[in-house]
């Protein structure tokens, strides 16, 4: 059995299966999942860590899951627009319970006051839109500390097409 096999639960909307985030290699992931062609790049966290990501479309989700890789190892998975159904979002939030940490965050170009909900022991972060309660972004990662999440995973500034000083 591959470490990637344990990720299947994360690609469903059932929070009961979101635990024990496995460390999988890119080779294991490619054998397990039919990723879209190509890859993207992202810079995340206060430490501005560079990641590559591969996209996986799943039935029932409007946006692909992005598998972020640090070198050859899966670092975290993320999906935008977790659901546009307020009831599904409310059920997910209820199942997770109150977040141990709430912080200001960003969704695309917008700041979201107290919208970043962090469950560090579970390895889950949500970006919850205050006006609607919709989960605009869902992130899964190995259990970690708030500090490591902020330094290595959190989106710490609004999205821009190009970072200053960097052009393709």
C-alpha cells in the first residue's frame, strides 16, 4: 500500500476522514491520481517558501485540488470554493467544531478579517467568508504548530499576477 492511498479521504467532503495526513512522494501521487497536464508554482507563508503544485479535478467540486510539493514530497493539498452550498459548508464547520485559532487571512485579492480558521492538531485550515459562511478555501496538511503554518503554508498577502521583481 502506498502513502498516497491514505489521501483519498481528504478528497471527500467528510471531515471524519481528515486525520493522519500521509507524506507521499510525487511518484506515489502520479501513480495514484490522474493529474491535469503541467504544474504551477506558488510562494507561501511568511518565509515565502517555493512550492510546485499539480491539479486534480474531482467530481462534485467546482475547482481542482492543488497538491503542493516541497521537492518530491507532498506538503499540503488545497481547494478553493470548497462548496457553494451554504448547508454543506455549515455541516462541515459543525463537524470540525470551533477552531482553536482564528486569524486574519486573504482570499485571492481580498483581506478576510478573522476568516482563517486553523485546526493545527488536525492539519486543517479553512478560509470562511464572514458574510456568507461559505468555505472559500480548504487546506489539508500534516498536523503542525500555528507558527509553522504561518511560516510555511498560510497565504500571507493578497494574490497578484506577478510578484515584484519576478517576471517569467
